[in-house]
């Protein structure tokens, strides 16, 4: 397997603010394995351990190998690679060409496609799962496509519990599932374990401000906006306006 650059050129073209998170993880941890939240048992534990706990929670709900899986939002390919090693038949998709390029560099044999979930061709899967990717797909479109592909949907993501914010409204998301014959099989609230991920980045973004500007071609306003967004997110979780949940749907 060929080496993968960890310098800014490897992720400069990632969508903002993912490029910021990749930059910080690379310099703080030596590499970035995941792009999603961690689930912390202890706020002081390593971020990677919390991220692996999050992924383990989701993958523990998958049918046993050699089930055929579709990962919607393949990220950096780490989860997909581990599932393949466990004997699963996995296809990963994302509409982000930069992520596809990095996945193929890190995992040359990965079966990945640069395509939107809504445009994915109709074929059968034992399960379709979303780890912080459902929020980018309109809820009715998500379940309409899922209905064509599978009888088992797993989602680990953030939701708005009321009218505030820009995330999927939790109740509307469940309504969309029911409209396409998916019934809720599990609803696990892990909101208390996710916010330390935001604290991790909020304490490090100021430290890397100048390097982020120089390496990623950002300006000070990008950094200020990201810090303001982070503070708002932390407040939304604190007030219960946002929640982080594991949902399983079956039909």
C-alpha cells in the first residue's frame, strides 16, 4: 500500500470546515482516522478512543458477516476497511470527490463510488447505514431511496428536537420513515457523550489559527465564524435543542 501524505495538500481541498478538522487531527494526533463525533465516557480520554466507541456502537447493530452493506458517507474509509476485514461485503459512497480520492489512496481495494445517495442505482443490501451523513439528505428522499435498497436502516446522527437549528427535526425524520413503511426498532439517546468532541476542537482552533490560515488558504473570518458556530452548537446541546441519537429502522 502506498504512503498517504499527511500534509495540508492531502486535505486542503476537503470541504470547509472538514479541512480544518483534518488539519488539527493530523497535527495533534499524527493522523485522522475518522471525521465524526466521538462518544466520550470520560471527557479527558483520547478523541480517537471516543470516535472508535461511536463506530463500534453503530457497527454492533449490523447483521453478521458476510452481509451486504451500503455505507452512506464513507468519510476516510476507516470504518469500511474494518468491516471488510471482518468479512462484510461493503460498498461506500459519498458525493465528495476529495474524500473518494483519499479513501482510494488509503484503501486501494475499497469499493467506493462518488455519487449522491439519492442517485444510487436500485440494488439489494442487507443494511444501509449513515454515520453523520443523514443530515445532508432530505428526509423523505432518504427513506424513499432506502425503501428501494433495504429493509434495515441504521442512523447515528444529530437531530433538532424542536424548531431551532438547521438539522433534521427528529419528529419529522421519524414521520418520513413511517411514510415509507420503516418502523423505529431502536432509539438510543447518547447526547451527553458527544459534546466533548466540540470541546476538543474549540480548545485547539485558536492554537492553530495562523497555521490554518497559511496552510488551508483561509482567513481570520473563517476561524472566527467556526468558533462562533462551535459555541452555538455547544449551547444547543446544553439546552437540549440538539440531540445525538442512534436510530434503527426496519420494514
